[in-house]
């Protein structure tokens, strides 16, 4: 059970910038965020870059950009461990002073030998504490000689470390099993992850440590460090890992990619947040679609599952589709614009007095758009996008689907215009019929266009004879939005032009 007292909740999200920001990290960030916001607490962003060789600035930027894009944000930070070394050193010195930590001069060879012996005796591998008993003189002599050392925390092997995990319940570790006195700092006093983590959690007054289950083996070490320093213990919650649909370790093969890749593909941040929140947590009931506000309201660590959560990309696609259908077409068009621009269909220009950057510069009324044929007004883009709102799963699909609206000339084989066994002659006749129909329509409205065309097409045994060449002439494709809708969006002039172009194409070789 979660404890009742949740005053001044402070959580931290502590990624290591050693790779692109992935679903697993995003979930940890989200659960921390939800828990903090639910309890009116604060989220602290801490970049754990103590591993200098593997930490990369671009990854740090990717982490922050992705968190912001997901709409989560943080209240304090970013703090970087690489900028806090003096703080850690002070605590290491305190521990050395109070003899709770000591210098260890054992070299690799000795440690290796010791481990081999333990293995032979079928004992668990652990440091035997040899250097703890070094005299002050001996220690100073070794330091003066320039011998390499590490700093180890003195632990009592009889100790039992227990904590009440907010997700998993009571957890118990025997200190004996964690490998004896463990290293907290290297010879240059640069500290290792577990130590930096404990100091930061204390200094940043973190009340709840919510992180992936892969860190559970670090927790006893961290509790022992907290004890040695007389720090209060934090609450811990370890979130079960995420697995692929085949229950194996989650990877690209399961469609799990970095958050920036999802963004590029055109998943909506709100859909992704919804999907990620349900990886290992569910508020109960049938509903699967939750906005961020609802997630905050309903979130609870005790509802998180203990066993691995299954990542199913099909579910993400489904959810993204739900969000796409739910939003206004104007909003969808705004979100599709970067993709249309990226595909080269439109260019985005900014008007003089556009909205301030806080609006992201994409307020439709603030921009103007051009195609190869000149300016295209925002409402026209809305019309185009509206034809696909029911069918796309993610936004980048518009790059392949909408091309024909932005081209002057379509490329296709003339045979594509033939419906079943219809040859050139019959197809030409039907295209002429289409031209006649289009010219006869007085009010260019969706319903009117459909009505007139269907009326004519229904006179045929097979409606495709008229409607197939219409579709191909207007789109150059076998599959597209409905031909009446396409005609409606193209407008009467362009529709006529395309029909005439198709007719001319029949005359080519
Ligand atoms: N830096 C660790 C990671 O990225 C997280 C450590 C923690 O949350 O305590 O996996």
C-alpha cells in the first residue's frame, strides 16, 4: 500500500545520456511525472553523466527535447553530475574520516586471484576487506609512492537490507550477497554511479525514487550508503521491464525506437504518452484512451503491475489513429504541414506580423503556404487532409498519400486508366462523359458531385467503367481517397484539366 503521507513529494528523472531517448526511459520519466503531479510535487531532471566516455551532449539534448515534446517538462534542473564532483568528494572525505570508507590498494591481479579462489571454493564473489586493516603509516606510504587506489565503503556482512517497494512490496537483500565492501570512488575521487545517485537524491531532497527494475540490484548498495551517511531512506518504486510481444527483451525488431523516431514518423505526443502510460499500469475498466490530465488524476504506483509489460506497436498505431480522428481537421492540418513541407509539396513562409514563437510559428493564420503553382490557402490544406483523417495511422503517411494534390502533372501508365477489359476507345468515351458531367455541375459541392456522378454511373452495368478512369485521371493511383471527394478538393478547373490530360495520355504510345 502507498503511504498516506505524500507531502512535498519530490521525484527525479535521472537518465544517462549514453543513447537516444527510448520508450523505456520515457516511461520512467512519465511515471515520475504522473506521480509528482498527482501529489502536487516536483520533478527534478538530473543528467547522470558520470561515465564521461559514454556520455554524449547530443543525447542529453535528445532527452530534453523528447521530454518537452511529450509535453512533460520538469520543475528543477537540469542538474549534471559532471558539474557536481566537488560535492561528492566532500562526502567521500567525510566517510574516510569516520572510517566508514577506506582506501584500497588491491590491484587487478589480486582481485582476480581472490575471485578465482572464491569460485573454486564455490563461494559468492566478494572483496575480502584486506585493505581495511592497513595502518595509517602503510596507507600514507603507498599513497606517497603513487600506488593506484580506490575507495571502498565498509559494510557489515551480517546486515540485512530491507525496503518496502511501492510496486513490488517488501524486498530483502543480505549484505553478504552484494560482493563485500564495494567501491564508491576511484583514485581521483571521481565517484561511481551508486554514490553520486545517493548524494544527489539527498541534496535534492528526493522523496521517491521511481525507476526501472533493472536498478533494483543497486538499491541495497544505495541504502547502505544512505545509512553510512545518516541520510534518511527514500521510498523506492521499481517499475517492471518492458518486453516485446514475444516476451523477449524489447528492441527495434518490436517497433520500439527512440522517441525522436516516433516524432519523425508522425506519432502524436498525446497518443504516445497515453500508450506509454499503459505499459505496465492501468487504472482499471475498459477505457484505453486517456489524456494527460486524466492520467495524472488516476495514476497510482500501487496499480502498476509487477510482471513485465508488453510493448505492442499495433496498439500504438491504433491509439495514434484514435487521436488523429478525434482532433479537429484544422489541428490535424497544422500537424501535417511539417510533413508536407518535408516532402517538398509545400513551402512555408512567415507573414510579417506572425504569432510570437511561443505558438511555434505554425499558427495557420500566421503563415502562408506555396506550392509549385503558387499560393495555397490554409483552408485548402484542411480540405486535402480531411480526406485522409479517417484512414491514416501516423502523420508521415501523408508524404506518400497526398502527393497528387500538389503535382501539376501526374505520372502513370495509360493502361492504368482501363477498367477491366475496357480498351482505349471505351475509356476515352468514359473520360468524355466525365468531362461532360463536371462541366454540367453548377454548384461545386461534395454531395452534388457525388449525386451527379452516381446517377450517371448507375446507368452502367458496372459503375467502375465510369468511376475507375475518373479516379486514375484525378490521382494517378489505384488506391486513393474517393474520386468525388478528390474532385471536390481539386475544384472544377483542375478536375477538368486532369481529365483532359488523361484523355491526351490515351493518345500517347
Ligand atoms: N542513470 C540511470 C539510468 O539512466 C538511472 C538511475 C536511477 O534512476 O537511479 O538508467
